[in-house]
């Protein structure tokens, strides 16, 4: 249960602080896309070291799917992680919504930082970019936490790749690569972000699936007992 709670807390922090960086400060004369990208990367960087020893710091259903498919986590633990991740994302979005309705803060994104497509990329392009960006994220996570690729700098690698991913994806879809990050803001934003939410759930999971196929092919499959938490 400690691992499950760690996933809830970690996902809450990722969504509230990183999405919050966009909601509160992306414009005008704010931190912009670059600032938001590094907010995501730095939050995950810190969480990786803080929560990694407890749960592996997935804080992302696509990462958990990759861990499940590569035999690093059991099905029961994966389900617990998914529930915690979505709960954490919804809770964070609820607090962001409160801050912009009852807390006096201005929502500078106009949609609570929700992901969407249509303005700069169409549905097909959004699906491809979200799947590919998630593939990169999950591949790096699986690689730097594997027995062969394990490194003390794993948290730095994961945080930096998330920042790079956001530099690419923010102008297109707002960058999901994480269904739990997308669900909460879309629920409270409604409208087109909620109608298009399916893409930001399915595409990241496809990316996680691809990473779970490629990483073991390059590194070799690790025979980890599937009932282990991480």
C-alpha cells in the first residue's frame, strides 16, 4: 500500500505543480513553453529520487503498462498503481480548478492546462506525436532502471527526457504522454478537451506498449518475479 500511496502522491504533485506552471504562468510575459517544459522535467526529476525507492515512481499509466509488459510489476500491483495515478491526477486538477475559480488565480491556458488538438495539429498527427513521445519516455524509463542500464543518474535522465518531450509536444497537443495527467484537467475543462480525451489515453498507452517491445529486444528480457511491486 505504501507504493500505491506513493503513486497517488507523486501523480498529484506532477499534475498540480507542472500543469500548474502552465495554468498560472505560461503567458503573458510568463515562463512560456520552455519554462513549462522544464517544470515538468524538474518535478519528475525530484520525484524520481524521492519516490523511486518506494514505488519506482511511475506516476504515469503508460510507464506502469511498460513495467507490466516487461515483467517488472504484477497485474495486481499495476491495477493499484493505475487507480492511484488517476486519482492523484483528478485530485490535482480539482485543486487547480479551485485555485482558478475560488482562489483568485487566472487560468492562462483557458482550459486548465488540458490537452487538445486541432489548432496546430490534426487528430492523426496528434495520435502519432503522442505515441512517439510516450515511446521515448517509457523506453528511457525502462532502460535506465533495467539491470543492464541502471545508473545513479536515472532520475536525471528521466527528468531531462520529459523536458525535451514537452519542448516538442507543447506547441502541438500541450503534451500528454500520460493518461493520468490528461484525465483530470479534461474532466474539469469539459468541451473539446473532454471530447478528445480518448486520444490522450490511447496514444500514450500505444507508446508504452511499443517501448515494452523495443527495450527488452535491445537490453534482453529480465526475469523478475511478476508479483514484485516494482
